[in-house]
């Protein structure tokens, strides 16, 4: 474990707060040649899982179907803390969470509708009273990530 992780770990409550508050996460899948493929996404953290919405087809979907192991990361950056004498001692106020897990596509209609309702409530709450048009619902895919390990760290 890194030195900073030992000194500045987030507890489970703080990890959940960062996951609920952050607006953009990054999912990392593995391409067929073993290279990571990282994409910024909108997501929700619900029932101790990550849910990502998007199109039902695409590169990240193709890759997670080949290998369900994924990484997921969110971060909050605060102020830069420059050291007045040593440039290498400049630091940043931040909180970050890294999650390793297994991903799968959600096929169950009720779960998919519940996730999409929560996505709308998070990102566009003023539209949460509207229903998803059926053609858009069918064209929307939901990735569910079940965590295997979650760590968080901070610096203040």
C-alpha cells in the first residue's frame, strides 16, 4: 500500500459520499490486446454498486463482454498547495476512490428503469417527473459494476 494511502485513507462513509457526490467517473475495461481502455462516464452509486448508462453498443460494452473485470475511478480536486521553497513539495487537496469489480449489462427491465430514474434525479432533477420514451429506453444500456475492492484516499 502506498504511503499516502496508509496515512490518509477514506473510511466507508467518506467513500460512499465521494461516489454519491462526484459527477464524472472513469471506467477502465481491457481491450483484446491487453491495453486498458478508459472512458469518462455519468453514473450513480446505488445499493453498493456502480451503474453506468449509455448506448447498448460501443467499444466499452464490447470490451466488458470479453472481460468482465473493470476498474472505476472518481476524484474531487481542491486547492493547489504550493510549497514556497521546494517545488517538488507542492501538493493538492483531493479525495479519490478507486474500485475494482466485475461488470455486466443489466437486462432486467424494472432494474433498468430504476437506475435510469436515479440517473435523471442526479443529473437533471428538473426532468425527473418525465417518463423515458420507449424507443430511447430500448436503445439505452446499463452497466452494473459489483465491487470486489474499493479504496479511497484524501489529502487536506
